[in-house]
C-alpha cells in the first residue's frame, strides 16, 4: 500500500471506532470520590462491619469483616456512588450494596439472601 492509502485507512478506522464506541471510555461517569481506606460502621440490626478498600480509577477491591467472618469486596465508583459486592467466605452468601460517599462518610443499602437493610460507615 502506498502512503496515501495508509493515511486514508487510518482516518476511516479512527472514525469508525469513534462512531461505534470502540474507545477506552467505558461509558461510566468519572469518580468524584476515593473510597480507599478502612471504613468502620454498622448495618441495620446493629451488626458491625469493617471494609478495607483500595480504589484505582473507578475500580474497587478489598476485604470485608463482619458477623464473625470475612469476605472479598469488588465494586465500582461513579461520581459519588459506590456499588459493590461482598463474597462472604464462610457462609457463601453474596451481599450486593450501593452507597453514597460524602468525604469520610458513606451511607447506603444492601441486599443479602432476600433481606434488604441499610448501613453507614466512616473512615
């Protein structure tokens, strides 16, 4: 291929990728908060929970402790909303939760095994 053909092919490829959404943007909104750190709080019913989180860009991983067991945390942050799951090791249950983060405080709701409750935590 000659140079002109390569340039034209490159331009068409870039246009096609832009129009079809094939770019690095995953469509989510950028985080406005960072949840990295140790969070301690309570869930409805009075049980205590502790989250040890690491956030890189909008992805969150970490560990959870509560109710006499531990679990693995995975989630995402968009703007100030933190959505996550906890895979509990002993019970095998999964908690799905959503929280709003304001500085060093988060409040939200979670669902596990058909039960929905609220929680709050501070860092």
